[in-house]
C-alpha cells in the first residue's frame, strides 16, 4: 500500500508563491500517476494537474502559474504555485494511482492554502 502526506500549505498574499509537497511512503515506487486536486468547501474537488511518464499536465485555471514535479529518489510530489490568486484558496490534496496494488488509488489528507491580503 501507499501512504500520502501533504505539507507546505499556509497563508500567502495575492501574487505570492507557495510550494506544496506530497510525501509518499510504502510502495511508492509502484505509483504510475500522481495528481494534485483542490477543493473549496461546498464545491466539487477539482483536478489541478497530474504527472506521469509523459510529464506534467495542467488544468486551464493554473497553467502557466503552477508547476508539478516528482522526485523519484525522495518519493515526493511537488506543486510549485506562483502568481497566486484568491480563487486558488482551497484545500489541496495529493492523489496517487498504483495499478499493481490493491487498492490502486490513494489520497492524502490535504493541506490548506489561503490566498488573501
């Protein structure tokens, strides 16, 4: 199995930057796709982007401002967020797919990001 834990959330001013990290433990080497989601209370969870062997892909709302990367040695997933806007305020979740495992999908508990003056 895989365990995921996010860190790096906090309060940041509009236009600022923040870097989130998702630490994967357990059978992290079996993860084929890593995703970042975010959720605002009362709204559906939204895909921010994902990374696989083909590289990263981003949602339209964050493309050009956010960068997803993965460190295979540290078993970590990163989300570098720049030019943050108040509408980026949400709880950010890490998600991993590991098709060889049962279950094959894992979630972290989330880290809260607030963009405000």
